C-alpha cells in the first residue's frame, strides 16, 4: 500500500549497485545500451575493489535520476533488484541467503503483510534467487583475490573483464537471460581461473 513518497529513492549515494540482470532489464525496458545509460542515468564506482555500475543520484537531494518531477519512478516495471527488495535486505551465509526486514528504513508507518515473492515481483523467482547467489558468491571470491594483490593489477584486470563479459557485450534480447548469463559465467570462471586459484 505504498503511496510513493520516494524517500527511499533519495540520498542513496552510489549504493544502488546493478547486477547483470538489472542492466539486462533496464536496457531492454528502455531500448537503450549500457553506454547510453552511463551517459546519464548510471555511473561506475568501485565496490569492494571491483568496478560496477550503479544508479546515479543527482541534485542537492541526491535524487535517483529515474524519478520524474512528481517523485514517481519512471522505470518501475524494470527497476533494479535492490529497489524491488526495499525495505527488505539479504543475509548471505552457507552458499545461500535469507531475506530480512529493515524495520526502520521505510518511512511508511502502517505496512501490510506481504509475501516476499509477491513483494519482489520477479519472474521465475527460483531462477532469480539462484542467479543472485551465483553472482554474489562469484564477486566475493574475486574480492578476496583482489584484496591479496598489493600491486592493484588484479583489480584492474578483473574489473575490465567483468564489465566487458557481463555488462558491455549485449545480451540477445530474443533469448532468455539466465542461459546467456550461465554461459558467460562459465567463460568467466575459465578466464579467471588463474586469479581464483591465487
């Protein structure tokens, strides 16, 4: 029963990090390339040593660049996973994750009970959860490797590879996302095997 106060779309800095599925949905929904989005609505930042795209906040109030003049989301149908989650969060452990409610994050005082699957509203929720786990734990493995490299070369090499492999090379919009992602992930694990073995 959210009336759309858009408080959760302001002052978020560079914390709304986009995964490959988010970018696939955004580029498909808007009919633009990632490069076009980076020219306005998105930016690149370092997250735990790896360069990843995030939603750009702008103006004095640091407002999401996808909000309209009335504070309404212009990409609501294909908004990123982090936006769909709010005010939920994820706790990752034992190769999986659990959802939790961030009780004091949402300004709405009278909230109704809603099932998590309905709230997140993602097609094929099981496949989405599997994707989230695969991506999260893959990045965590890479972050550990990058953290051990004092030269900074590993971070640069890994970041450039990830941006190209998972974000810049367009996905085929005529095909499902998940098989394409799985193929790219298998290629990434082969290509980065030397780093992951460090």
